[in-house]
């Protein structure tokens, strides 16, 4: 059994005194590495240094034959460029003596088969070993009769489960592996191995000495039979059913002619992550660290999109990931679907007991360690900001109000957590939105008016897509299936139906007209004084089959900016003129990634809207020249870590309102 005394601090991790030490176990033999194993894959065997195939190359570089390589000597290796060699020297000088020993030399994965690599410390294994060392230290004090085992009373007094986060709810039967009514230190080691994801309950290892980790979730996803076996046909089906898979992958698992395989065979196949090799291939700038941008290159299927939830694994908080930190992240430890936790009580947060993926002991301690790391605000729960999980709960949308003097106000409406279409009143004192209670359908939308200065929220009843009149006394709005309306803000509603077939009505800034969509593909301009109506596009001449809501008037009341869908599938941000009979359609940009809610700034020169650029994980608000010709630019005064949509500027250009969503 190896112990923590065999580990030294790692120079490729800036914090060398962390509890989880990431160093090379250079002196550990194959027997020591597997001393806790009663069943282990053959791949655990380590090639002795005296017969290692790389020994000759090492000796050729070792000009002074002192048994170690200086940086200059290491650079004599052929076949790789100098920057690559310098990175290797930096990363694999594991004892920090500025030299590479033969034992360190053989751990470098490039230029040799995985099975020939030397043994590298696995931070997950080190974590289990650290916990075992602490329990071992107190063992004699618990073992009152000195028989090197704990009976039920001794075990109860020791309270071992309470000392291992994640295993608090386990009992004596879980630790009495051989069912002899005694718990030995070897059995404690076995339980820790299973709890930390080092082996499965039947004893087989899921990690090898080179840092590779078996894709356990893939094996379990094939639903082995009662004997732990999987049929060839089931494997092929789970892998997509292609002949290519059968020819390329299956032979790595089983010998030709065999139709069944168990975990032992699967564990030595190609279905293993190679985190160290992956780290080196992703480190494109060759600095021996992985940046957030480089981490985006993690293979599809290794975990949820984006890496925003890995803050807790950056132990030294330097914004990049060392090899040790990388070896610990869930994406390279494919032991379960780590992002598959379910918010069982639907409160929008995960409690520790909800962050469990198997009953009993398996992965319990590793899950608890991951929970601790993911809980970056230390509130003993996980929010969607910290970790992606399954829930029907949706955090309330917030109204963010920003004033010219730098003051900012955030408004939430708890009874209506889903709010959209924000519009600030002409006097800047109110924000109108449409809102839904949890679980309500679209047709149940309510018109809600929130005060910017107090906590007052007015519920004006059924309606959506509210818009203020120029004097702030009236609100134009829509109702699903019933058309467009105008009503008073104060006093009696006095709802006036404008068009039972209209949708998304908006007042012009001069207060003389409204515009709304009819037939889904055309604008109607409605003169308030005369009640006259006219289409923007001539009958049957609209180039669009669908125009979205939340368009915006220009400050001079002569143009409208909108998002429109064409028959050929193209989507535009377009501008049309509403005077003179010619719409003069002008396309500003492709709107495939644009959120439909526009605001035309008071200077008439700029437009704002939310969009999610390719590769981005969140919507952000962008600014664009209303005359076109220039790319959109992200509005800087908004949080980067939230989805921001639905922008509205005040008439005087001093206040901006938008919706922000976690």
C-alpha cells in the first residue's frame, strides 16, 4: 500500500502545499500500486526502468552520464520543436530540481505507447490515500482489543462514516466487505476506493497508472446482465450500430469470436480517457497550462457545453488549469453523467443529497468532493450559476435599470418569475413587462407595471407586449388570439380594440400613430386621430412570411426596425420607412442569432438588441449603427455571466432597461 509520505510537491502546480498533492509516484512498483486490488486490469503493470524502451534515448541525451538531464540535454531529443520540448521539461520536472530523471522521462506520453509510460500520481487516488492515512493514524485508538479490526461497537465509537464526506449515511454492513462482522483497515481502503471512483464494487480498477480513466458511464449505459456481461450486439447498438464501430472498437474489448465481455475486458479497451495526452494536445500555446479558451476544446460528450462551472477546480485561482487541476475535473473522470443530477424538490438548487448518482457507497465520496468544489459561494447548495442540472424551476427574470449617474436598480416580480418585453415609461418612473406564473401557458400573460423608485407592482390583467404612449397615459398591448388594444394606464382600463387580427402594437414616438403586424407578414400603420390604416408593404408584396414582435420605431417616427423571416429561411434585421409609400427595405444584418426586442436610441443613430454570437453560452446586448455598414459591438455596461435580453432606452437617452436572467 502506498502512502502520502511517498509524494513530493509538484512544480507544475503553483500551490505545492495543497492537501491533494499531484506528483509522480516514481518508486512505487506495480505490486504496491495494486496492493489493495483483488482484481485489477493487466494494464496496471509498469515496465521496469532497467528495461524500458526509452532508456537508450535517455542515455543518448545524458551527455555527462550523471543519470539526469539538464534543459540543454533534454533539448537534444529529436522529432519535436524546441517550444514543445521546453514545455515537457517544465511540466515533467516533477520534483522541481530543474533536471529530468529517467523515472520522470518515461512519464512523458509523447513518443511511446500508453502502456509503457511511467506511473503518474492521480489526484483522485491521492485524495483517497490522504483520507486513508488520517483514518490509519487513529486506528489503534479505536481498536480497543488490539485485533487490528473493529467490531460493531468499536466501529460505532469510531464513527468512521462521519469522517468521510459523502459516506455519512453508510453503516457497518457497508464497510464489512467480507461479512465477517469485523471491519479491517484493508476493508476501509476498499470502501474508500469505491467511494472515490478508483474501482467498482466488484473490485476492478477504473483508473490506471498512466492517468487513463475508464468510461464507466458507457459500460453502465449498456446495462450489463446479472453476471456483469454485455453482449456484442448490445455494444454495437449502443455505439450507433455501424459496421465501422464493430471493426474498429470491439476488437479492443474482446477476442475474436467472443460474444460477451465484462468490465475487466472493457477496462483495457480503447474506451478510456487519456487526460494527460488530452491536456498536451489542448495546450496550444505550449505554456503548460490550459486557459478557459483552450478548455473549450474538450471533446463533445465529455460533459456539458461550456466550462463556466469549473471555478472550484482552479485551486490556486490563477485563471488557468495545471495538469493536476485538469486531472481532477469531472469531464475527464467519466465515471457517471456528472451533469445529470436532478433538482428533486424543484427549488432551483441542488442539496448535497441530490448530488448523488448511485445509491450506497459507489462515487459517494468523490461526489461530495465535487459538490464542495462546485459550491463556489459556500452556501451548501448548488445554483444553476455553479453547475448545470435538471430542474423545472426557473430563476426569476430581473429587470435591470441603469441611470446616467451610474445608479442601478434591480427589480424582480416573485409572483411572475417569467417576465419579458420591458418598456420604460416616458417619465422614466415605470417599467412595463408581460409576465407568467410558473407553469402557465402563453395565453395567460399579464400586463405588469413595476415602479423604478418603490416596490410597487401593478397587475393590469391579461395582455402582453406592452408599449407606452408618448405622454405615458396609455398602454398599447396584445392578447393571444384576440388582437391588439389600447388602454389607460391610470384609472379605468377603458380597453379599446384596435384590430382583432393584429399583433404586437406599438405607439410611434410622436404619439400620432401605432404600428402592428397583421397576417404575420406585414405592418399596418394606424393613424390615431383619423383611424385610417395602411400597410407598409403593398398587398402580397411583403418579402417576409413572419415578422416578430418587439420591433421599434425610430425617434423621428419615420422608420421601423424589426426581425423578419423570409420564405427561403433567411432571417433579417431590417429597417423600413413608414412614410411616402415606399418601404425602402434595408437589411442591416443576419438575424439568426438575434433576440427579437429592439431599442432605437434617442440620437437616431444607434440601435440595440440582444444576440448570442456563435460559440457563446449567453445572450448579450449589442449596439449597431442604424445606417449599417459596421458590425455590432457588445454594450459594455452589462454583466457577462448572465443572459441579457429585451433592451429599452428612455426617450431622453439617460436610462436603459433590460432583462437579465441567470
